[in-house]
C-alpha cells in the first residue's frame, strides 16, 4: 500500500515518498523524467498512477480492508490499477491505462514533497 511505498521510497531516497500521478505529470512537464532508472539502475518504462481522485476500483483496492487503495494484488475481485508509460528519450508520459492488478510490472515513483 501507500504507507509501505512511502517507507521504501524514504529508505532509498531520504525524505521522499510515493509520487502521486499529479506529481509525475509535474515532473514530466519540468523535464525530470528523461531516462528514468530504478534502484538497480534498470530502465523504467511505466509507473503505477497513484491518483487519490481516481475511483478506488482502479487503484488495486482490497474490498475486505475497507477499499484501501494499492493494497491488493490478486485478480479474484476484478479490481484494476492505473499506470502510465514513460518515454525514456523525452520523459513524456502516456495516458493512464488500467490493468488487472496482478498483470504486468510497473514501478512506484518516488518524489520529494
């Protein structure tokens, strides 16, 4: 979930937290997403789009946990998660897309508040 992602971000980049989709868009507009790399120096091609304003059913929520967003990764509830691709050459983001929560691999972006 988001609290765990915040801990992981802060452990790897002191003072950072999981980015929201709005923060990713702002970073893209500032040209900060060119050639993104993860903590293992692998090329990043997409991020989960953490959008607090999106429908909770598009944020890999867990019905049994009060619909807490980004807490559930099995497909039996049919929930989906939003993600965005990134063009590594210019840092532009694609449009948000939805995928079953257990399909595909997407990164969690870390931002400084």
